[in-house]
C-alpha cells in the first residue's frame, strides 16, 4: 500500500475522511435513497431505493403489514362501526388509525432507508493515496466487502455491507438498524406498542359491553366469528406490545448510553468520546426536542424520490 508505513487491518479505526457524517464518495445520498445496484459502483448516474433482497426479511416484513392491517380490520369493522356511540367510534377510530398509519410509515422508512452503509470496494490503492494519511496512521479494511471501515462500523452478513453504528439486523423491517435509520425504528416500535395497547383496551371494552347485551346487537358478525377475531387480536396485541415495548426501551437505553447493541454484546471498550444522554437523543432524532421527533415523514423528499425513480435507467437493481 502507498507510503509503506500505512497498513490495513481487519478491525476499526477513525479517520476524518471516514467519519459518520462524511460521505466518502460523491454518489452517496441522504437517508431513503441509495446508489447503485447489488454490485454496482457508487456513481450518481445509477440511483435506486434501498431495499434488501432477503427472502426471510421480506416474509417477516409482509407479515408485519398483514398483522397491522388485520388489527385495523377488527378494530374498525368488528368493534367501532357497530358501536352505538358515534363519538366513541369517531375518537377511537381516528386515534387508532392515525397511530397505525404512523407505525406503517415508520416501518417503510426503516426498511427503505440506507442504514449507513459504507461504500463497497473503496479499499483500493488509488483511494488510499487520496486519503493523505499521516505516517504511522492506521486504518482498517473489511475483508468481506473490501471497504475501509469507519470507527464503530460492523459488517452485516445479510446486507453484505459494513454499516455505520450498526445496532442489529431486524428481519421484521428487512434491514439493518444503523446510524441513518435508527430513529425510524424507534418510532416503529413505539407506535406498534401504542396501537397494541389501544387494541387491547378496545377489546376489553367490547367484551365487557357485549356480555351485558346480546352479541348480535354489538357486532355485525356472528358471535362465534366475533369471539375468534377478538381472541386472535388480543393474542397478537399482547405479543406485539411485549416485544415492541422491550425493543423501544432497549433502543432508548442504547441511544442514551451512546452504545449499540453489538458493542454491548461484544463488551467493546469505547474508543470514542461518548455523548451525553440528550446529545445522543438529539443526534439520532435530529435537533432539539420537538414534535418532529415523532414524525416519520420528516426529511422525506417525495418530489426528489419521484424524479430519481423516473430518471432511473432500465435494468437497474435494488441495492442490497
């Protein structure tokens, strides 16, 4: 390698040109858009939406959507629409459906956002020369994707890329949770937990109401079908509430401690200066505390995304 004192090691080390905030190649884009296909170079001329072509992840993501839509069906058509109180149906319907839309939007943003992938194959002699490293300075190379690894980056065997501040790979969102999409994953777990708790509350109220009257009067479905739909909804809500509440708490704890799940499990000693709790939250959610923290649509550039899709060359592939 150039300036023979410069070595590549199979570990991680920080360098200004490889920092989390800096794009190492001109083709890198903001969250939600990735450049190139599965094995393409990162050039501005071939841009596609980030998507992981993993069969297990796609099945899990599809199941997530199916279960949320199932909950919407039961809540709206089995419990709320037959209710005698107009305001009860309106308020609960508006609340539940709004939270469900936010949950699904957060899921899409997590799944289709670049989690912080390091450009593939940039560990070349020419690129090393452009880094202008100081004598004795050490940087690190990933042997699997042939990329120079920034500090705190880890390689994901499913995404087949090194991901900055990788927390874990989640099959339910069919993507890694990393530096650029962690906020959307946190919002996804929060909104799923909220609609699960809301669905449990509505189910309890519905059972209590229907026990006092004839089941035929409190639902447009037969008593047997209504009971089966409600029991399955309650089981789903309990499982989702437990899982997402634990994940939400774990993510908030990791953000406040400025430590990813991988770093915690590997018991890695921090070589970086840890942020304070509020600085960590502001770094992930962007800016000082505000309602925008809860908005999964923040930063979404629909017009730019549409232009990119229209300008996409025929035959281009989804990034993996």
